[in-house]
C-alpha cells in the first residue's frame, strides 16, 4: 500500500517545543520540537493531489501524525530530559498546567 502523503515541507525550523504523548505509551509525555508552519503534499480521498498549508497546532498535529506514517513516535525525537509521567508533569511544570 502506497502512502497518500507525498511530501511534508517544514517552512520554519522546528523551534517550538511542547509536550506530546501517545496512547500506546500510556501515562508518559515529553517535549518535542516542531515547526510552526508546514506544507503537506498529499492525495485526497479521490486520489487527487492536494497541498495543505498549516500553522500552529494544525501544523504540529500534521507533523505528529505523519511521523506515525513513517514509523516514528514522539520518543524517537523527544527531548529526553523532559520525559515525565502525567502525574509528575503538573508538579514539575506548574505554569504550563495552571488555569487562569
């Protein structure tokens, strides 16, 4: 089976870090640096080529999910010193979990 993702271009350096996780690796998370802007060349449900330009969270989500298509998990590209459990995260990072 051929992937419908033809190409992903990072339009900016991967300089925005945020915690990511994976349901198949329960209760763990780590910081992953991602690009703010991406361009994805892919095929739609009709086999027609499409180009998607994405920014911010949409760009992060596309990068995360396309990584899976290429056999990568966040653990392959995480900042290892940031690996934590969901229980320890609020204790070690109170500013990132506080509600204002």
